[in-house]
C-alpha cells in the first residue's frame, strides 16, 4: 500500500453508519461497507426447556433475533451489549447488561446475579469463541449452548471493493477474505480471527481484542507506522 495515501480504504462487513465504521473513520481510515456473508439459521431447538433455566445468555444481535420470539414473558436475559438487547425486540423481558460488551464481563455479571449457580442457556453462533463454556466448566454455573445460527459466504458472492485493507470480524470472514486480500493489509478482530487468517496462509499485519477502543488504537498505529516506516510496527 502507498504509505503516502491519506485515509486509506478499509473493507468491513458493517454499514457506513455502524459504530465500528465510525471507529474506523476516527482512526484515520475510510470504511467501505462490504457485506459478503449472511447468517443461516440452524433450526436447532433449545438444549433444555427454557422454563427450567434461571436465565438466558445472549452474545450477539443475530442470536437475539433468532431467540427473541421463543422466550417466555418475564425471562431474565443477560445480553452482551445494548445492540443485542435492542435486537430482542421485547419489552416484557428482564434484560441485564454487563459493564462492558465482552464475554468476560458477561461471565462476571452471571456470577454476581446468580451467586448460587444453576442452569443457563447460552445463545450463540456456530463459531463463537466458547469463552463462557470454558470459564464455567466444572463450576456451579452449568452452561447449555444453543447454537442458533452460522455465518456463510453470500451467494452470489459480491466482488471485493477497491480498498487498501480489510478487517475480518470473525474466523469465517477471515477464511473467506484470506485468498482475496493477499496484497492488502489484513486486520483481525479477535485472536481466533487472526488464527483463521494464519491457517489460510495470509497472516495479519495486526490484531486486537474485540473492543472498539482497541480497534481504534490498532488502526491508528498502523497508519502512523506507514507514515513513519522506520518506526517498529506495533504488531
């Protein structure tokens, strides 16, 4: 990429006015919406009766949209972020949010809200990083995963826009983008996404934990290193 290019273009699977697109913009890049995946429903039923669990845990808006219509009125739902809460589309649920939109904070909320433990259903996608399941293993909090959806390449597949870099937000996105972005800068949202790029033979230039503030720092530092190539890369 030309290091003198101002506001290089970065493809990401989010609309132009999405908060992550705003973060990209603030970091000095120009976000280019690129919707190349779609969600497919698994059709799976809840692993246990929802009436028999203490709460539902939901990691993403996609899972919330699938599960929302099936939940009994008044059910306690611990959701990872405000977007996930909005996606439920229900005003008759007891919705609780953690201090941060991260699985780690959701785990802390679960323990604080239900210190005695119990059975809980976790709504997630097919390839989520399984943090909650691992954290709860062998504990008083019994997590029952409900895999409601998966991510897949769109058909027909849209051509790659003219950009200088790509940001993958999931391992599936990384696997799809890897062969298309070998001559571009590649960034990963989360360790599992970076690992998927590497397995596909296209290691990333940088990765960050899934937090907007860290995304901003990663992209801003990458831009700064391009402007001053003698400086050591932050990744």
